[in-house]
C-alpha cells in the first residue's frame, strides 16, 4: 500500500492522510530535505532581484504550486500509479521543480529505497500532468517541491 502522509511546503508539515502513523516520520540522519524543512538550508534572499532561472522555496512565493484537482488528486495519482513488485516497506522522499509553465523538472530521490522502486517513483512523477505554476510578486517562477511517499 502506498500512503502519502505529509506535504512539506514552506517549512510546514501538513497532515494529508488520517491513517498515517506520525511516528513513522522520525528521521535519524539529516538529509538535504530535512535541512530544508528545519531551515538549515538558506532560502533565497527576497530582496535580491531574481534571475530568470532561480528556484524558490515555498517560503519565498505567494502560493504553492497546484496539481490539477488539488494535492489530494496528486496523492491519488501516486497511489494508483505506483506498482511495487518488491517486498519493501519504508519512506521515499522525492523532489522536483515545478517550472514556470507547470511542467516538472529535476525529479530526484532525496531519500530512497531499493533502486528499482526509486526508478518507479521517478518514472511516475515524470508522467505527471502539468501543475498550476507558482506566482511570486506577480510573475511565474520555478519552485522546489518535496513529496514523502510511504510504502507499506
């Protein structure tokens, strides 16, 4: 079973699925993802003029990117599309950039499982429909997005 429990956006963890055991999210080591969430990775200085290719974090934009139909539809997209044939239980954290036109780029695994499952997650995310892009100060910008996926 694939459960997507928390959407990390702008340094805030928002519960998205009632059946998730929050204790499953205890992390022993500091990954790039965790450093981003805890604020140990510096976000972009909002006083600087952004370059056209600058990637923003959730804290630096007016609203989060949106999957067609909302985040619960994205969770359904992942849960319905991910077919795991191996015996694996754990958490995989994927990240990607939502581009100015809404397409996804730079899909990668921040914390993963077996290589075959990581590849399946990346393959599925790369087939995602276009998202509603992010607006910052009236202009579309690129933004980094993290998705934890729990596999039981």
